[in-house]
């Protein structure tokens, strides 16, 4: 059980480092649904980021009727 927990923590740390390298934590832009989703998916993807996975999330918010 302990080994599995350590592996999960290391996996998420690698994903966080990948998000950091892509400047997702720079704070220069306003965070929206798509950007937050991309950051979270990048962290969850972990080491897969270094073998070519580049997860992106797009989300559309319905516009109010006119």
C-alpha cells in the first residue's frame, strides 16, 4: 500500500513539473475553465507528458439568449 502511495505522489510531482515547464503557473493570464482543465489534465498525465502527450481541454460556456 505504501509503495502505491509513493508512486502516485511521484507521478503527480512529475506532472506538476511538466505544467511548470509549460508556464501554466505563471499567472500572466486570467484562469478560465479551459486553462484550469488543461493544467489539471497535465498534472494527472504525469510522466506521459514526456513521451509526447500534450493534453488540452476546451470548454464552452453557453451564451445567454438575446
